[in-house]
C-alpha cells in the first residue's frame, strides 16, 4: 500500500539525537519531506506488492485501499483549506501508488519493468511534493501580506499617513524597517501611539528607544514633546508614544475628586504626557523622590501625602527635621487651640516627627511593629498561604515619609548616622510586614544615591528637574534608561517617573493648594484606618502618646486665629525692661477713620529706632577711648541683602528666649527662598562679630541677640 508523500505521520527513520551508549533514537512522530515521503511510499508499495504476490492476495484490495486514501486526504486538504494543486498531488500519489501495486501483484514485482517503473513513480512523487510545498509557502506569505494590507486598509487616511511617515522616519534615523499594525490616537488629542512589528533577526525595541531625541528632532516636535519607544505585547513588537502637544507646560491642580484608594490598586502621583494618570504601587516597594530647590519637590510630597490620606489601608508617618513643615498642613486642620486632636477630625497623617528625638521614637516604634507582626500574624499568614502580610483596613500598611531622608543617609553627623541606621533597618526588615518608606533628596548625585539598599528597594522613583541641570544625573536615578534629558522637563513640578510597572518617562505632578489639603483632610477623616491592636501594643507609649500636648507644643505654637497679628506681635509691643523688646510700629499703621500725618509718623518711627537701638558706632578717633556701648548694626550696612536684614530682625524679635536656624529659615522661605544652610552661615558670622550669642549645643542650640543675652540683662 502507498502512503502520502507530504503529510503522513509514519515513523521517520532518521536519528533524532544520539545518546551515549544507547544508539540512535528514532522520532516516530516526525512528518515526511519530499524525499523521505517518496521513499516511504515506494518501499511500502514494493513490500505490499511482493507480499501480496507471494500470498495470492486479490489485487483489487490494493486498488481499494489506494482509493480510500485518496478520498481521505482530499477531505483533509479541503478542511485545511489547501490549494487545489496540493490536494490533487496528494490524491494522485495514492492512486498511482495503488495502481502500480495492483499491476505488480498481477505481473510480478521482481521484474526490471516493475522496479524501473516504481523508481520513476518515486521520483515523480518527490518532485510533485516539493512543488506543492513551495506553492503552499508562497500562498502563506501571500496570506500574511494580504492580512497586512487589510490592516492598512482599515486605517483611516490620516493614520495611514502617520504610519507611512514614521516607518520612513525610523528607517532613516534608526536603520530599522517596521511593519505598522495600528495607530491609536489619544482621546486627549495630545498625541498617538504606534503599534509596530520589529523586523526579524533579533531586533529589540531599545534600538529605537535610545534614539528618542533624534526622532523628536526629525519630527520637528514642539519643546516638551517626545517620541518614546517601549515594549509591545511581545518581544517582537514595539509601542511608540508620540506627544504632539506640550501638556506639561500647563499647571493642573490636584483633582477635586477625593475618592477612596488602595495600596493594591495604585496611588496616583501625577500624569504622563498623554494626560493619563501615573500610579505608584507600594505594597512591596519603597519610593525615592529627587528634586532640587524650586523644582516642586515639596508640592510633590503633598501630592504623595494626599494619595496616602485617600487610601483606606494606609497609615502615614512623616519625619521632617525642618520643623515638620512637610506634615504640618496635614495636622493643623485637626488640631484645636490646645494642640489636641479632639475636634472630631482626624489628622491627615497618623504621626508627625519634627525633631530628632521624635524621629528616633517613630523609627524605633516602626522596627518594633515590624518584628511583632512577624510573630503575631503567623496564623493569618498560614491561612492566606503567603509570606506577605495581607494589608487591609484592619491591618493597615504604614508608609514612613522622610523628607530629605536621602541626605540623612549620606550625612557624616553622628546623630544623623544613628538615624540613618534606623531608617535602613526599617527598609531592610519590614517589607513583608507592611512598612515601607518614601525618601526625598535634593540632588541626584552619587553621594546621595550611593546607598545600595536605597537603589535596590526604592524601585518607584521620581526625579523632578524644573530645568535644573547641576546635580541632576538622570542616569543615577534611572540606570539603563536612555533618551532622558533634563531639558525635556523645564517646568516646575515636571520631571521623570519610573516604576517596575511603567518605564521611566516624562510626567508632571498636580499642583495641590493649601485649601485642597484642608479639604482632603476633612473628606478623608472618617476613612483613615487605625493601627491594629498587636502593632499598637508593640509600638508602646511612644505611639499612644504621640498627640500629647507636651509632644505637640511645637505644633500648637503655630495655631493662632489671627496670623497677621501673630506675625507682627513680637515687634509691636514696646517694653521698658528690654526683655522681649521690639519696635513699636504703630506709628506706621493706618488708624481707623483718620489719615495720619506722614511726617509725624516718620519722625515717631525714627525716634523709636534711635531710642531703642542707638546709633551705629563712628570710627574711633585716635587718642579717644570708645564710649559706644549700644547695639552693633554692622550687619545692616549697605550691601547686605534684604533677607539678611529680615533674619537679624527676627533674631532681635525673638527676645531672651532666642531662636534657631530652622525657625528663621522657615519664616524667610516664602518671601526670600532662604535655606537653612544660609541662615546657619549668618548666625555663625554674627556670633563671631558679637552680634549674637550661641546658647546650648546639638539639637538644643539657640541663638540670642546680644541685647537680650543673659549677661546684658544681669547688668541692667
């Protein structure tokens, strides 16, 4: 009996592999090619004819079997939608083989005529099978081309033009020929996405990604717009996002819909160039936010705190050694005049540390909570069959936000090094138990980002540039990402964000206003979870008494129903004993219902200055001892900045209680943008010149103006 020369699944007698000591292994499921198929068919026909002639088999049986084979393969070919010539070739192979077998059984298969004709039939079968195979391959390629043409035909004229333009551009810039499968226009009208197939030969999408700047320039895109490539649905596809409108230049306020969020569903931190939200998933990840002064980093911190406040399974702890300024707006709406959280509204953050000592208490509590949860929730972990604590509203995740935390890790100060060790311990041991951190940094430099644990654990990363170039090494924040340039994000609040779920790319954070912070605190007050009982027990009194009046006194000092009066109060009350003395500026204030004499007001003001401060000492005259014992105002001589004058005025107004660099910098930040480091330099200079007196050391350091120094009062 004959067999099909192209599709039969009979054993292919070729070794599949060679195993040492076992001989060849036969692949009995392999199909036949044109040569082996013809050989199998002819040898099978010869064997059947020889056996049938020797045993007296009726020749009609061979013809019947051949006809059945031809009919069966014809039906199979029709079902597989093969070409007509392929079906005819297969059917003819069965019929010719069956015909020769029938003839050979009648006349004898061992004659030269029988053998020669069988060889001729075998060669013909092989050639026909090869021809049919080539024809089927050509039909398959034509079908693929037709499908591609169908895809192109389904695109609109505009999309076809875009596809053709970008295929040509990528060929010209990157040397890659793509096959565009789809062009998706963004609903926002700010750009489009090209879905394309990469050419064969192992081409990857990053060959296009690294040429992002060149593609953007070649396309003449507006400033702030980019053409970025990312992975497609498989490794042979690429998605190219092309932005045609600069959405980053506009300032968008934080969305006013304060609906509930979850740590599992993502926390929105901003929007991409296509105006879609970009979310951070922090159940197992820490986050790092880098941004120099003026880039919008503080605003970004508030956006992050807003997302945590909206989450139903997150509690937020904040450490800000700059007088707690990052967390104060989230606490103040819930504090009454005594500093207690008894007004019925819960703070937007669960714990706020503005001093070194409070930060130590917080981090120690975090470590205790992580360790205790590992023991207390063993049964829950076993029931859930997981090694990650199932975070929920009843067992919330604790997010520790540490403003300028990366600088703490890089500091050489002994106290800061102790604090850094505690931060790293939280990062190292608390992932599974639902405690993660968000660190901020002023610069993307090696000294700040040099810690291996930060680079390894902080996989959600934000780099706000605001056009700043110095100290902004994007390669350190997003290693391996190509085509990122600082000048692509020149606007305040704009930069780059990358997560394991979303590659690093341009984004911008929303602008969140103070009144929105108050609204969010009020809207989410009843949504905040409470720390689970085992964690409260582990945290101990340090956590339970975190809102005691003694520990929140520094927050209560800022609670004043009349901030204007509070700002002018220290300088508006004249005194007679020098304690807390200040300028009486009432002469310069407008009185209700009358217009004061401007000259009289000026005279009164100058008299107040002369009486209170004295005069700047004249240069000493040779031979005459100096009799000047009044106030030295050399710091206010011509050439000093307004900020420095304002700082000295604040030092004087602080009275005998004195003040510190952080408090002065906080007062000057809004009007002058003065940093704490600048104020520290001024205080040191004034101390050297005798204008100020330093009292205390370490975190208890304060500065008192010479007029209010203790030794001066002792002599009065």
